[in-house]
C-alpha cells in the first residue's frame, strides 16, 4: 500500500522489464515510486524494472525499481506501479528537480 503522496506529472519515459523496452507515460510520481501508463500488460516473470527519462537538467536517468502492481485502465491502457530501489543521491536530486519543475506539469 502506498503511504506517500504522489504528484500528478505527465512526461514521456521508457520502462525496461527484462530485455524489453516499452514506451510509457508517467501518471504520477514521487521520490519513492511512479505510476506509468503503458499500452499492454507486462508479461514477465521478473518483478524488477528500470524507468528511463530525461531529467529537468537534460540528463538521462535510469531509476531501478520493482513492479508492484499492474491494473487495467478505462482507456484500455495499463497502469504499472514501480517502487524505486537503490537510488543514489545524484539521481535523487535530479528526480526531485524534475518532479518539482514547472516544465513537468
């Protein structure tokens, strides 16, 4: 269960699960995780994944995490919940700057 507030932010990302890289769009995000919109369910035995996006600074970030949920959306897309793991200080600062930047609205 999610215990922290997530901010609604929409930006383009990529989700890597195993060897597959899937285009995704953020739904909401905070420093502990992200909800992503993807076109199809992830059929994988793995629960680990990486989220790639361009930070507010222009830097390309890879945030590692684990898949905690997949739910169908009314649009036909799938919402995928990722809980971040192993984020270093530099990546955390870039993530926070991106979350709170005006351009991510």
